[in-house]
C-alpha cells in the first residue's frame, strides 16, 4: 500500500483511542418537548480501508425517546454521508423503531444511493481468473512514450457502478425467550453500470481497455443495468451475551431473497444465504470467535449483483476485503455459489473506563466460489482450478465503551500472486462479526 499523509492521519486517530472527528462531534442533550424526549447527534468521521481508500463523512442521528420505558428509543432517524479517495459516494437514510407497529413488531426502513466509479471486477469465479499485478502497476518512466508489454492500464480491473436501493424490513418474535425471530421485507434495487474509459500518460494513446470491456459483448443484457426488486424472508437466532462486544453465545440466520419475473424487473433469480457466528469463552478475557457463511444463487442474476452478500443486519460485497476475507483483494472471488469463514482469537488485555477495553486479535480468513469454470476464451484465465483464497493477520480494538469500538486490522494474503501482494490495512468501527 502507499503510505500517504491521509493514511497516517487515520492511523493516528485509530491508535489514539479518540473517535474519528470526536473533537468536532456535537450532541444536543435530550430535552422534553411536550411529552417527547428527543436527542440529536452530529458526528464527523474518518476511516481507511485498502479496498475503498480514505473515507470522510458525517452521521446525523435524531432519536425520539418518548419516555424512559422505550429503550434504546421509540424511533430513530439516521443520515449518513460519505465520500472516499477511491471515488465512492455513499448516502444512506435509515429509520428504525421497535414500538411504532403493534404486536412487538420491529420496522426498519433504509434508502441508499452509492456511486462507485472504480468498482472491482476480476471476472466470474475465483482463482481460475488471472490476477496479475503487473497489468495495473506500470514500472516505467511516466515520460516514456511506450508501455511495457505486460501493462494494461491502472483501471484494468475496474468498472463504473451506481445503484439506488430501498429496503423495508419487519421483524417479530418466534420465541422471545430463546432469541428466535422471523423477518420479512421488500427490497427495491436499480443499478447502472458502464466501463471505464481513460488515457494513461500520453495524449495520443487511446488508452487500454478494461477486463470488463473485453467481455462487454458476451455479457449481453447485463451491460444495460436494470431493476431487481425482490421479497425477503428469513429466520434469525441470536443468543449473544452482548450485541457489539460478544464474549459467548451465537448468532445464526437463514435468508431467502426472491427476485421474480414481475414487479418491473429486468432480471429474475433466487438467493439462499446462511450464516453462523459462534463465540466461545476460553477465559474471562480470551474469546475464540468464528463465522461460517454460504450462499446459493440461481441462474439469472446479472454480473454486477453476484458479489452482493445478503444479511439480516446489513449487506456487503465480497469475497475479499474488510468485510469477508481480510488480506485478499476486494471482490477477488465472486460466484453464485460460495463458502467463506473467519477464525479469530480475541484477547482483552486492558480495561478502559467503565465498560470499555483494549483488545488484540489474530485471525485467519478464507473463502472460495464453486461456480463452473466459464468457457475458454471468455476472459483472461489462469491455469489452475479454483481454490481457497486465504488471509492472515492481526488487529487492535480500542473501545471507550463496549458499544463504541475503534478497529484496526492488518491482513496479508497467503498467496500474493493470486490475491494481490502486500499488507492490507483496514480502519473503522466494531468487530468484523
């Protein structure tokens, strides 16, 4: 990675134990307005990941606490605005309430717009696709008029992706004393995609085509983007002793998302996702945590939606990167069928304040896709069959309280030629799972 001043700034903030932007954060104290008890919080923040660069933004949260009997609030509005140095814009509004609907139903609504001008694309599959660092790292003189034979342009593994997503989710108890609940919802998703056009170093050179541009004709209707409105249903079993700093228990979920050939959809497919997280206490300060996840997707999904990984709390993209397999390039492996896992040893070596702590961790992450190998000539293919993508590393957590956790993870790929050489740095909030 390149150690720029912004990287050092983020590292200093993470290691200092101060929340990013904490000197500028403001929060109006809760006040009564008639029968209402309200609070308003403003928090500027910064983060860094090898995947998305240096991010900066603002979170605004307004909570209607109504009365002390409603915990943690009667209803909540959260607005998040973020931009990164890797040309990602992310704008999110989230509404949440456990009390607005009858029968102890929880309602969550989220609207999101994201523009990722340099979204990763390494081809369909995993290790059977070739990643060559020399394709994107030109080792010549910038004034030299000719490219080396191996160089294909710094945006070779990227494309332009923009989407609007609106989720409405309702959850209710199946067995409250067991932590077992059901969920159902509606997912509205519209995506636009394009290839990246660029010229490198010399004005009279037309620029190198990206990997996606080479495949553009073979992808057919996928290249137009489109709508994927679907229904979601699932079961969640949550027996953690603490939601953000778990030491024992488990958290499992089974989800089904159906995108039918109606509702104005341009695509039709079904996705089945299962995830299990377990927390095993080895001593009062030592925890062994692991996560296993898998997904099966039927035919019909466009290439730009295959990386999406569904979750009951949030969705992400993978495999690879700070959300799934640390140390491996973001979205290095994609497929309709995949399996991934994380093994992590967490040691809380120093208590902080009332409920906070400092903790160190060591981790091993892995994942792979199980899709059939595409036909010869579809893309630049490596010689080997698909196999595991693996990352090793260690991390540091600084938690002023057990609900606010600053995170730093350093990951290394087991096979740098396969998954991108060198150290990957991730700074943000919370444990990975």
